[in-house]
């Protein structure tokens, strides 16, 4: 099994440009998470989906960040416009069942550099 | 609010020496605590959780509610244990709060 797939793995953009990250969770996993990991920090949750519903987006900076999971499978996270402070690793994770939320399976991440 | 503190950014030990990675937490209710590990060039993955009370790869962790700690221990470090270790907490919901991580380096 491929595990959680993320694309692209690396992205370098200039500030004020838009950027999008894609995630395909493990087949059958209902819950999908997007995290941001700044250098020297642990992952911080941005948004959590249960199927296609965003059930926790309290940490998502909604002025420039948006996310969608239209069919309850893969998901896209977008930043528009990007700022220098958005440079980080963006992690996607999925889990099989709400009851077992701690069994989160992580993707390899997308390393974003904003210049 | 829930908070996880890992006071050491880097811990360096010799092979065969005991290891203890410190984790303290702040949470008003009954937390669930976990250790995640990230080996070089690999994904973040679950190592163990307190509720299962199991030993994984020789590592154990005991939840001490009095000291609000969940330290990760191993009696004899191996070279393959070198990795980044994150302590994480959930208050029973689906939100994991991670610490800042400790880089463990096992030297020969």
C-alpha cells in the first residue's frame, strides 16, 4: 500500500503568488488532517475533515488559506497569496475511524519555500 | 488549552546507554498521550500510546498524572534509535497537540 500521498514534495514560490497542495489519503480512511510544521516545531493542525465535512478549521488562517475535500477522498489545501511566513512543511494525515483518531498516518509532506 | 513541552531539542547518548526523552503536558481533563517518531528521510509515525501500555522497539512510557509527565525510556540505546521524537496529546477528541520534538542521536 502506498500510504498517504502528497504532491508536490517541494515548492518554491515568490511571495504574493498562489500555491496548492494535494493529498490522497489511505483508501477507506474517513478522517483527513492538514498540518503545518514550522522549522524546529511540531506539527500544528490546520484543518480536519470527517468525510467531506470540515469539522475543525479553527486554526486555519481563512483570509488566505482554503481547503476542500469534495468527494470525501482526496483533498487540496490552497494559499493565496503566499507570505514569507508561510514557509514550512505541510503535512497531510489520515485515520481510519473517528474512534481511533490517534492512529494518524502521515504523508511525506510538502516543503514550501516562499521567497 | 492543551500543551506539550519537550525541554530538550537534542539528546546525545552512547550506544548501550539508557535513554530518557522528557515530555510534560498541560491539560485539565484526562488526556491520551502518544509518542511519534520520525526517522531520517521517513514519515512521521506512531511509536506508542499510553493507553496500550506496551513496549515498542524496547521503548516504554508511563503516564504520571501527578507530575503530568509521559517520559519515553529505553534501557539500552541502539544506533537505529537515532531519530526525531515527538510527544503528543489529545483530550479525547480528534485533535493532536504535538511538542516541539527531541532529536535523539545515538553515538557509537
